[in-house]
């Protein structure tokens, strides 16, 4: 059965036809209007209709940031769109005349990597999407972990430092305040106020300290910039430290790292690996979890959502 | 089908017949000899044989401290007994002529509470056994979380304070160094060196600082001892803080608290509840997890192991 | 001998005549122009000239934010004015034909409290000025601690939490990120995103969360607002914790608390006192340091600078 | 004037004649009996009498672990000897017919390094003695910092990690639980349980993990043992981090490192230097403090106590 996956992001809606092998056969894009939720549904319906002109579609999966209820229908809360206890799945199902499943976007992407990407052959995995925040998806014995109320897998908000850095969620010390693209940029800017002499290459690339981005840090590090190398290593170590905590709880066989930081390669993954090993509980008596880069890139949300829509419920 | 559950502890082996409703029909006890593993198998076989004289037994479940392989047969590592990659399940199965399942003891106890005890009606729960260490068992969507290599659910070794208290596992800052009976006693003794004047009742009960035990602290707290009340509250808050971290990852509906500290009641659970609420991610947009005391007491390991032995694999 | 004290702030210059008993006899004010340092010198000269019309002045003391060299003449670095290795004392001395001493503003205020204010009768004290940041001044055996390069007493930048909150100085975990008016407001705003229902009074006073100020929190706390009370108590505990660390190093007899937070009274000082006592090293074998509120208010900088100008060098 | 310095340690009393240039002209030793304080006074008197046979002595300085009152006469509290508010100075003065000054042993050693050792030419310094604990001595503008009640300079008990490692003083997270010989050995033993394969050289030297000592770690590190190198570097970084905190408060020109760890040389001092620089407040606008090894070795206590006895009071 072919299914359509829809990824509702902050600036655009991407929809695509996905076959049972996880291949994305065709896709289309619509702009998002976060202020007017009904326009989002309009745009999703329009995109699906376009794809149905050329494919027979059996189900639709929708990925969106936020908490989704255990029935995979209601968006309980979305950080960027004015949805509160919003029956998105039902509305779309009625509109489209097709079964619709809604899933958290990080979960959808993780599911795609589990089914068709970097962690296909294992039963227990966790995906960490390092971006603005730190998104998570957890697969336990082949099943996506959703939690009692659909709020599971929010690993970025696991506290790793009591009284630590301030998080946008209102709490302190959340993992994502140490292990995210946002954290990388903020810490690099802070370090630039202290040690600009160690970051000549970075400053040349970015123009000035205020304009530094994550890709700038990665490029500069690859060109040997000492401060940038240190900043990526710090990020890597925080990723590794959090993974060690997760391994005590979940013991996954594989961690899949998604998001743009994958471009940093071993400059990031080396320190992550070392810290994970160093902090891992009882590491002499277990297999070490693997760390792998995600393979599906930006399509993961579409592919995962489509595949979840095909699952029996 | 009746099954026998066997709980192999540090000083004794307890075995019992458990029916399909989780009732413990009859039990028997043998002393443990940690130094001679083959004597343990002897004793288990003997206890099961005794119980089979009066019951028809279809399967045997064994609970033991340590890591058990995903096939639930091999003890990969035990902290207290000289088992390393030891095929305990196979040895016992051959000896008894019955199917045998081996499970980590905290997992077995948690499974019992999930199936027949404090968390029967939910699908997602976590049990925390507060004793010498902090044991954990996690149920995700009705399945016991075991992890890729059988090392899941070791929540006591999730790091909650970087560079924190020294743990017996060789790492620093593990949750159980803050939230266990051992931590309670150690912190209380430290506090007694600083503020003995706030613990007159406790010192009267214990005789002297060196002899303080967890039950002493609980009793003194219940009798109004200010220091003991503070110590239980500190323990409760660390429990709550770790639960909040777990909720970000797992989102269970219920936390079941086992171990002797339950006797402290609200002196412990009140602060735990407050800290969990205060630290919970996105608490305005989700159900708050419940905290409940375990109901099965010391039989939980036997009952859970027996029940797991009946499950299809 | 009468001396003039000059306090160069971010928005205004205040100058006053101070007698040998620390009495401020007359004062005058000029606006500050941070962008044009020479205008500052002009304004200081003008203000001093005005005061000399009515008083015989023997020396001038200038208080300014920043590092001042051991010779008390050169401003090595100022956070708000473009002074770098600037011989402010010499320039003013030439211009005025009077001996001029320059001192860090927190040091000047602390010296005033030591000589004429809250800590007159002791030889060892520390003043903590809780404002935008956390300023410090230390008196050891009757002498103002300046440090080898004039950078002593910057207690707000003592790290109290590794990997803690981000500080404007580029480092993490500085004391002032936990114990300052800025920290109070930021933490209160974060708490308001989580628990607005506990701060109805505060929200009524401030209008909305974004507009909350330190005085709002103090007022709401005094009117019983639960969240505001908690926030002041948190601030107090961080003050106390840092004081305990300072006591291990300095063992002062008195801590003087300056800045607007004094208005919070025991809502702040109670928790500070408790935490200081709880964390104090070897408290059973020493005198407990006292905590007192500053008594000289905004005049402290003028009074202290003037008095320092009279000291033999 | 010649003075006698007496260093009362846990196992022996060492006394020596010190001239005005800090030269130790002759010394003698007596065993200590911690249980019988009066025997200590007996032994001190005996040792001084022996030295007076060949030298004209004008004063006696006594160094001992513990708090000494501001008058430098009364031992308020000693950790190893049963002195509580004990007028040691007066008793000895009467017995000897000489002026006697008592000082904390770390203070005495620091004073010796300031006057005749590694930090002779500066006015502001701090000495850190890395041994069983972390002892401190602070000199501010040429004066020994004693504190209001004689409890200053106890830098080892400055908290550097909230909820950190348990300290013998009853508190958590004291600097000395991270930066002392005891911490080095304990952390190394913990690491050996996790990564023995990285410490083959260390294990060969020590025989087995349980027998590891600080000198073993230093020797193994110097012979290239990876774990030992890491352990010394960790110790060094904690020293550096604490020094950065101290610099915010005290701004000394020089840190003098005493105790056996000096043997580790750059394996320790390199990481200490790096961390101090990395954490130093406003390091672009100040001189960096120097780190130097102590030069007076075990005689520092005797020399410093003798010299303090000569100072006018």
C-alpha cells in the first residue's frame, strides 16, 4: 500500500508518496501559515489531493512538532502553531476520506531511520535530532515509545545539570541547553568574547562574532580552527554524556544522530563516542551501543509518518 | 497454568507457586551460598522439587540481581555472585525438565506490580525500588523494557549530577547515590556531624550516630525529629527530580515506589511529588504521572518471575 | 580634612563633600556620557569646582565600575565606558590640582559601610551589592582587599555551579547568575511560564509576565504571593551558599548586603542565613558570620571614595 | 633574632632554629602522642630546650592543624588532637619563658613560601598544599589572612560542586574532594574498576588496585600510563578551576603549590594552568596569576612558624 507522509514545519508543509520499502516516490510543498490553523489543513488537503492524482493512497501520516495523544489523532500542544487539544487527525480524515495518523515529528523521523535508515537491523534504538533543540525518538523492541500521554521521547528536556543553563521550557539544565545547534552557537559566541585569538579562521568565515552559525563552526573546525574544534568536541561530549544516561534507562543498540551537525563528522562523533564509553554503566559487561549518522536527511519525517500510517492500530 | 517463581538474593533463595491471578500459593526458602554457584542451582532445584510435590508446575521463572541476556537465559554479570556469561536458564531447564526464564530481580518485581499490584490498569509505568541501591523496572505499552542487551531499566545509574557523589559502579553522580537507602543513611550520618542538636530523637532511637539505619530515620521523622524529616525530604526530592528526567524520556502514567522507604509515607512522597511536579517538562500540557507505593512487598520478585515464565516468547 | 567623593555611574555622575566622620555635607549631579570619556572628566572637574566654592577640599576620590590598577590611578578596563588603561587619576589630579584616588565602585561602597556604616566595629567584612550583577568588596584586617592587579573582590564571578547558567562575562556558573537582581527577574519570568497560577498577585502588580521587575517580586512576596516568596527564598539561598564558600576563604565577621533587594527583608535574609549556616565549614567550632543590611544607601560610593582619598598611600 | 619553629604533626613534632633569613640552622624531632595533649607540650618544651643549648632564642612559633584564635594563642579546634579552646600558646610561653605564637600549619607553610620561598617578591599570594586534604594560606598585601575568628584560608572547604562528592567535614562538594591526594587515589581506584586496561603500568607498579598511592600514579604517569596521566590531569584541572574562583575573590599574583604532587610536574601543572586560564574572569584585562611549585618542602611549617613568632603583634 502506498501512503502519503506530511511533514508540517514552521515555514512549509512537505508531503510525499511513500511505498512499502520506504521509497519517497514523489513530493510536493506548500507554505505554512502558523497563525491560521485552518489554512494548514487546507494546504495539507490540497497537497494530498495533488499526489492522489497519480497514486492510489491507502493512508496518510502527519508529522508535527508537539505532543500527540495516545490515539495518534489529537495534537495536545504544539510549540509553534496555535493547536491545543486539536483533533487534527479526525479533521483531515474526514476531509480526505482516508485513515490519518498524527505523530510527533521527531518520532516520525526516528521511526523512518529505524525502518528504512541507519538502524534497520536492530530492535532497540534512539534517534537524537540535533537542531534548534534536541529532538528524540525511542524504539523499544521494535515499537515506537510514545508514553502514557504521548509525551515520551522528549529527551532534550531530561535534566543533566541541576541549576544548569536556562532552557526555553522554563526549567534549568535540560540536555538540549548543552547538546543542540543553539547551544553550540551560544557557547561559541561566549567563548569568542574570551578567546577570540583562538578563532581567527572562524571569525574570517563568519565575518564577525555576532554572525556565527553552526555551519560556520563546523567549517572552521574542519579547517583547523582551535576554538571551533573545541566547541564541537564540547557538544560531542555533552551528547555522549546524555547518551550514557539514556543507556542506563533504555539500553539501545544504536544511537542515530540526525540534524545538520552530522557534517562535523568525527570532530563531533569522536568526543561523543569517548564520553559515552567513559560514562557508560557497567561497560565491561555489555555491548557498547553504536553511534551512527542518520541516512534519510530531511525526508525522514515524511517517510516515517507515511509508514506509521500503514501500521495496524 | 501454575508457575514457580524463584528469587535469588544475597543471603537466601525464596521460591513459590504462583497462579495466573498472581496469587502466591505456597513458598519455601533455602540459604544462598554466593561463593559456590553450583550450590545455588542445587538449592533452586531442590526448592522447585519440593513445591512440585503438591502442584503441577508448567514453567519456572528466576529473578536475580544482574544483567540477563535478551533470550532471558544467560546471566551475563551478577554483582554478588560469581556468574559471568552463565547459562543459568539452560542449566536449570535441563535439571528440572521445565521451561525456565531468567530475569533481573528489579524487573521481575516491577512486572509483578504492573500485572497484579499497584499499576495494574496502566500500560506505561516505572517501578523504583529504593534499597541498598535504586533498582528500576520499566513497562512500555504493556511490555517489559529489557534493552538491546538486557541492560535496560538500570535507572539508578542514570547520572543526575556531573562530578557528583561517588558510586559503587565507579562513576560519579549516579541517581542512586542520592536516592537510595544507602544515601539516606550516609547523608544522615554526615548531617549528624554538623547538626546533632537537630536530631535528638534520632540519636535516642539509634543509640549513636554510627548506628543509624534507614528505619531509625523514618521512625524519628514520624516522631517529629527535625533532621530526620529533612533527610527524608531530601531523599524524596532527589527521587522526584530523577522521576522528572525519566518522564521526559518515558512518560509513564505511574511510578511505583518499592523498598522499605514506603514506610515513611508522605514524609517522603510529599517532597517527591512536589519536586516531580516542579521539574516536569511541559506540565501544563500533559497528565501528571502518579506516584504510588508498591503493594506486593517482598513477594514481588517471586510473583513477577513466575508470571514472566508463563509469557509466550 | 574634607574630601570630595565622585561616583561615576552609567547615567549620571554624583559628587559630594564628605567630612572625616563620613558625613555627606553637600552633593551635586551631572549626566554621564559614556561615549565620550573626555566629557566625563569635564563633568567631574565641573562638579568638584562647584563644591570647592563652598568647602576647602584636600583630596578627591573617584568610584567607577571596572578594574583599577594597584596604584589607584589607572582604570584598566571599564565595562560601560570606553576606558582601557586610562590614567583617570592623573588626568583629574592635573586638572584639579588635588590628589586624586580612583577605586572600583563596589569597593568604595564596601569601604564606606566598613568605615561609617553597617560594619564599623569589625576588622574583617565583605559587602555584597545585589543589583544588575553581584558586586563585592572585601576588608581584611581593616584593609581593603584590592588584589595584585586591582582585580580582587569580584566575587560575583566566582563559579558556584560548573556548567551552570551563562554569564555576561562569557563564563558559566558565576555566582551572580544565581544571586543578583537580574537573576531574580529572569528566574521569575521562567517560573511564570510554568506556574502562573502561583503568582496571581505578582501578575496583577506587574501587568504581565514580561514586565516583571525585582521590586514587583518583592512587593508581591510581601503581599503573600507564593511564587514570589519562593523566588526571593531561592535568591537568598544562593546568596547564603556563596557566602559559605567565601567564609571558608575569608572568614569575615560580617556580610553587608547592599542593593535594592534589602527591601525584601527576612523574605530574602532568612533563607540566606539558613543556607549560610547549613553550608558553613566547621560551624560548630567558630563564630557564625553576621548578615546585615547596608545603611548608607546610594551615597556609599561617594562616601567611600572620599574616605579612601584621605588615606595615606 | 633567632626563633624556634615547631611543627606539630600527626605522628611527630619537628622543631628547628630559624634565622632572620629563613635559614633552618638545626632541627630535632619528637614523636607525637595525639591522645595525651600534655605529652605534646612536654615534647615541645623538651625539643626547644635542646635547641636552646646551642642557640640564643628570642621567640617560639608553633604550627598545628586546626583553627587558632585571632590572638594566635588558643587552638580553638584541632582535627587530630583533643584540643578544644586550648591555650597552647600561653601554656608553652609560661613553660619556656619565651614569647610563643601559634599558627595553623598550612598558614605557617604559606608564610614561609611568601617570605623565603617561591613567592618572595610579591605582595599577594595563595599557597595550596595538596595532601590528604587541600590546605590553604593566603597573603593579602603582605599580611597573612587569618579571618575574624582565625578560620580563614580554609580554601579546601570552598564548595565547587553543589551536591558534589562527600567531604569528611560533613558537607558535599568541597574543593578538596576533587583536588587532593586523597581524591587522586580514590578516583584512580574507581577508574581502575572501569578501565583497568588503560592502567597496566600503574597496576604493575602498585601490585594491585587496592594498593595504589599518589606516588604510584605519578610514577606511572611519568612512564606513560594513559589512565594515570588522565587522573593527574583531572586533578590539575580541578586545581585550576578552584584557583580561578579564588582569583575572582583574591586576585593573587602567585599560587604556590605544595605537597607531594609537585613531583608530577607539568603532568599536573599543565592542565591546572590551562583550566585556570580558561576559567579566569576578565582574563583579557588583567595579569594572569603565576603557578609555582613550593621550594621549602617539609621545612616550610617550621620556618614559617618561627618567622611569624618574630613579627610585632
